[in-house]
């Protein structure tokens, strides 16, 4: 029962934070620390990301399916697919090149949380400052971005390899600064999350799948479902929040979370 409760809590944390510009990695690490979890839960937190991925696929299934079946005949579908591939490439190259450094240095248990807290604060300040300076949008459709613009957003996504730098925050804010309308940048971020997170999850599972036990499989199934359900509702509501308030509320939250994590009470 204890493990089931932990699985539910981590599933909620993953579903809530994966698509918000607040860094799911940092929040999962905080949750693991507060719950007193060890390394045996590492594979769990990787796999339940698939629940969040499935939520995106389910919500935008018609768009993905239409693009797939019309790929040979539709120029728009080919541009959409190629845009995702072009945007994904920078993260693939950078992720493979920096993987060992990230695991050894930036995700070192002794220094990970202070570093992530600093990234929360810095990211929050950047959101509050840079979003106000974004140029007037020139691109208004998330599934029809020019390839150069998709590639540039993909380069922004590379920053999210650094723990504490939110993937959605980097791509949405980066898109706005590149002249992409906020809602379109948010939608493109959702689309891009599918190949990005799927690839990262498969890479991690390739290393740790053999360590999973039958008991862990049950926990993962619970966390997977919870992550899917929570992410579904977050994605549905996030567009409305961003359209009305922008990223500023999340910027203030990041600063508050970073300060709280660096406070003596968090030690």
C-alpha cells in the first residue's frame, strides 16, 4: 500500500509538471527526497513519462493521424513531420554528447538540487523579463511553422537538457522571441514533446529495463495511468492559461520555488 501511494504521488507530480514551464525533473527530485526514496525508483520516474506522452497523442490524435495517413500526398503533412524532425535533431545531438556529463555532474545527488533551484530562479527572472520584450508575432499556426523557425525552436529546446530548465518554458519563450504567436508556440511544444520524450524514455529504458521487478511493474502501471490522467487535464487547461496570462505566473512560481528550495528549512 505504501508503494501504491508513492506511485500515485509521483504520477501526479509528473502529470502536473511535465508540460508546465517549471521543470518536471526538479519537482520529481524534490518529491523523491521528501518521500525518502532511493535509486530503485529511478526507472519508475522515467517510464511514467510515457503516460504524459500518451496524453498529448490522445488529445491531438486527429492531427497526428491525419498527418500520418496523408504524408505521401499532402505537402502540409510533410512540412509538419519534417518540422518536428528538424526541431528534434539539436536535442538528439546535444543529449547524446552531454549524457555522461549530465549524469556525473549536473545530476550528482550532492549538487543537483542547489543547481536546479538556481535554474528555477534564473529561469523565472528570464521569463518575466524576456516575455515582455517578445516581438509582435508573425507566425500563428503551430503545425505550419517554417522549417527554419522549427529548427530555431529546437535549438531552444537544447537548453532543457540542463536540469531545472523547463523544456516547455524554453520552447514557448524561445518561440515567442522568434516571432511565433504564444498559442502556436505552445501547440508546437506539445507536438514536439512526443518524439522528444519518447526518444529520451526509450534511451533510459534501454539501460534500466532489466532492473525492473514484477512489483515495480505494478507501481509503474499505476503511475503511468495517473500521469496520463493528470497530464490530460493540464494540457487542456494550459493553453487557456497561457493565452490569458502568458508565462508570467510560472515565472513567479519558479522564483518562489527556487528560493524555498535554497532556504534553511529545505535542508
